[in-house]
C-alpha cells in the first residue's frame, strides 16, 4: 500500500516538477526577482543616501566665537560624512541673511558664557522640515556640540581642581557611575555579545518566514484550480492513482518551490539588511532551525491552500482567499520582528499559539536563545498541524466538487 | 448477455436543478454504445456518474461488475476516459505526456509496450512528440489525448465527444482506431451530438433529451421503429419536439 502511494507520488512529482521547471515566469518571480531586487534596493538606497547633499550655515553673531564655529564646522562635516551625508558648510557673519538646510546660530555672549566657570552658552539650531538628510546632519551637529561640551567641562574641572589644589580625574567626575553591560540566556547562563547579535539576525529570519508562505499558496492554487481551468484535471482524476498520491505529488512540488523561494528571499533579505545596516551574525543552530521552520511552514501553508483551492471556483478566488492566510502569517511575522513573542500575557500567547505560523516564528526565536527544548516543542506542534491539515485536505479533495464547481 | 456498464434509474440534481432523471442504460461487453443528444441533455453527467467522478442521488451503477463509487481505484486501471473539453499540459511534450500516463497505468503491463502503443495511436511524428503540447493544433491535441486514453488497452473506453471540432482527416483516424479496438473486444461508450457519427460507429444508440434516455436500440432498430431513413431523421422524429 505504502509502496503504491510512493510510486504514485513520484510519478506526479516528476510531472509537476517538469511542468514547473518550464514555468519561467513563476521561477523568475519567486526565485530570481527577490535575489536581484532586494540587494539592488539596498545598494540603490545606500547610493542615493550617500549622494544627498545638505547645506549647513554656521551664523556667528559673537565674533569671539569664531574659533569654536570653525571647529564645529569641521566636526559636523566629518560626522555627517560618516553617517553617509555630504554637507556643504559655510560660516557667515550674523548680519547676513543665509539660506541653508540646517542653520546653526552662535548668538552674542556665547564666548563669554562658554569660558566663564559657571556660564551656559547657547546655540540655536534650525532644521529644514521634512528632510531626512537634514535630520541626519542635525544628529551630527548635536554629537559635535556634545564633544565640544565635554572638552569645556574637562577644562572647567581642571580649573576648579587647580583652585582647590586637588588632583581629579575629569572622566570620573563627569561620569560617577560607569555602566558595564553583559548578556545572559533565558535559563540564566551567561551569553556572549555575539549571541545577542545572532538573536538580532534571528528577528530578520523570523520576518523572512513571511516570504515562505506566498509562493507555496500561488503554486498550490494553480496546481489544483489551475488544472481545472486548463481542463487537465478530469483526465488525471480517472487515472488509476489515489487522491493521496495526486495531492502528495503536488504538495511536495509546491514545498520545493516554496523552499527555493524561501532560500532566495532570505538570502536577499539578509543581503538587504547587511548592505543597509552592516554585519549580521548567524549561527548554525539558527540556520538549521530556520530551515526546518521554513519547511514546516511551507507544508502547513500548502495544506491550508489545498483545502481552500479545492473549494474555490477560480485560481484568482483561491489566491484571494489564501491571501487572508498570508495576512495572518504577515501579522505574526511582523510582530515577531518588533515583539518578544515569549513575553506576552498567557491569554494572548495561547490565542496566538492557535495559529501555526506563531510556532514557526518561535522555533527561530528559541534557536537564537539556544533553547533546544523550545525548538523541538514548537517543531512538534507544527508537525501535528501539518498532519491534521494534510489529512483534512486529502479528505476534502473531492472529484465532484472539483469538476462541478462553477 | 454480459454488460460492461449498467445503470438503473439513475437520477441527479445539481444545485436543485434536475440533470438526470431515472436514466437506465446497459452497455454490452465489446459493443460500441453511442449516447447521442443535444448539448445540455445530460450525456456528460451520465458519463461522470458511470465513472464515479460524480455521485448519483439515486439508482444503481455498475462498471465491470463493480459500483464505481465504491471500487473507484480498483477498476480505473481497466478504464480509459477522454473528457469532452480535456486539454494536455501545455508545457509538457507529447512524449512526456505519454510517459506520465504510462507510468500511472503500467501496473500489470510493460511500460514500454504502453508507450509504443500510445505513440502508434497518436499517429504523431517523433518531431511533434518531442514538441510541447501547447504548440499542437486542436487535432493533434485530441489525438494525443486519445492515445493517453487507449494506451493501456482498456476494457472499457469512455469518450466524451471524441470527434467534436476535428478536421476530416483527424476524425477519420479516430473512427478507424475506435472500430479497430472495438473489433478487438474493447467496450466503447461514446457521446456525440452528431447523428451521422452515431450511425457510423454505434452498435447501440441511446438518445438523450432533457436528462432522460428516451430511446435505445441499434441504429437500424431506431430507424425502423420511426420509419426514418437515417438516424438523424429518427432522432428528430423521436425528440425533435422536446428540444
């Protein structure tokens, strides 16, 4: 019996993969396009960001503050450049009217207040509304002013220490509390910084699971409703092959396509974040857990899509109905990007765990925390969902409904 | 007389509409039974019920001595079915179609024999067999699908409008294949709305109208009973006023 099912499944799988391998549009759309588009998007965004040019005007109303203004200009140029924005700084006298994206005004009395032991100097900054590049330069200005302030404070501490005839460390005086940050795992065991970085990358991988679901849904809708629309299913239904054999072949083909798409999407997404944010860390456990989680997510999605497709009139209606499933998956995976799914109140956690996609996100999360029990528990739940949904999809794969539904 | 297909008082409603009403027909083993009638008369639904693809509401059906709703998979290896509007997979070549179905049907017979037989029945050139079926003409597609239907030498072949839309040469080839296989003992159940085809092919004709089988017999019997000179005329006399 099992031999026969395996033989039937292999024959259908051969046909499905042959057919799919020649569907160049689908392959390009789900595998090639993400691999090219996402890294290109990151490169383009990086190139465009680096091409931004912001004009900065340092307006001096206090002539004695010219040296500080010069230093500030250089520091802003250097820091903004590091943040990827090219700046064009001009230093002008106060009386001149200046058009610039960011205006830094050094008012009268600045120098006096800065050099007095208890003085508080004022700098007025005005930035252009609705300009992200100006926001970056504004951050650079604040950083530069902070560094100048540190120098001024150190100098004041030195003066006070000299008056009091004391030897002091200005750093200790300015920062009486030194913060040392470490990491630990859920069980309390100490963790390295690299594990925190792996956990951050795992968040991206959790989000990437969203891309796993969609190609599988598209393929499965087409493999069932599309066959009916193309008038090929009736002949197959009367062939000496079980419904289980037909569905198993189609489901595995959809899973293979889904896995290829998942791999392409995840590589593309990691490349996007790597190019946009810098280095990403990934561990073997997380990679393995993500692979298993993707596989289970695809098979669960395929089973759901099969149930929906068997009851749909057209490929379009099957895909529209299935998109509800995708929306739920997206809600879970997007939440996983910004929320710790293990820290929710029990009633919310229970409700979320009724949705299979929650478990695939949790597999990756527990992997990033090095919790093998957590990984296995949620993989087992996913496997149960998969078995139950596949059973329902085979039981509801009804030839009369497939042929007569209009 | 032994019957390959037997249907007794079969009825079917779809979405509340009566599609078949108390249809009774018997297809003798080795005969060519032509189910004739206009579009929408219930021919395709009858076939689907006989094959177990659609469930009947009432009545009894047997094909090769088994109820198709119960036996399903066990008898499908001995049946060939060509649906009316069936199409091949556009991205597969003719040969890949033949290989695919040969692998499904090759349980007791040698796969190479099935493939070779399908190639013969299709009458397609090797160059065409190696081309994707999406590029085939309507006639070539129909010939390919017919070869997939008859490749395993079925005991019962059910062909829904096999000649519809075919050119003269293709139509001639299909009729020749049917006659040849019928001579070899295969039972055929064929639907058509063309009475000339029915007259040419049938040992027994069943005339359907509005979901009912209104007459059954050999073409000669039907012509004699209505005093008609052709089956077409007999059909018009029998059912002309009802459609």
